[in-house]
C-alpha cells in the first residue's frame, strides 16, 4: 500500500495512535502499520476511521 493520509487526519482530530487503535479494536502496532502504509487498511476499519475523522475514504486513501 502506498502512503495514505491517516496520520494527517488523526493529528487534526487530536488523537494518538493508541487511542485510534483502541477504537478500531486493534493493536497500536497494527494501526501504525496502516498509517505507515505497510499494510492495507481493511474496508470495515476504513469505514470506522472515516466516521471518526469525519472524512471520506478518498480523503484517507488520496485517490
């Protein structure tokens, strides 16, 4: 997966990686892997992130 905008939107929301990971019910390392682009974020988690950050999947994925 290429670089995404997860970090940008997380910081705008004043949340830590640990907080977002807890909301997504995953480990902090798992979330870091999404944010760094090491792993693709599953659709169900992407929907939660978009709801949390009040944005669209296009905003996050940068398409």
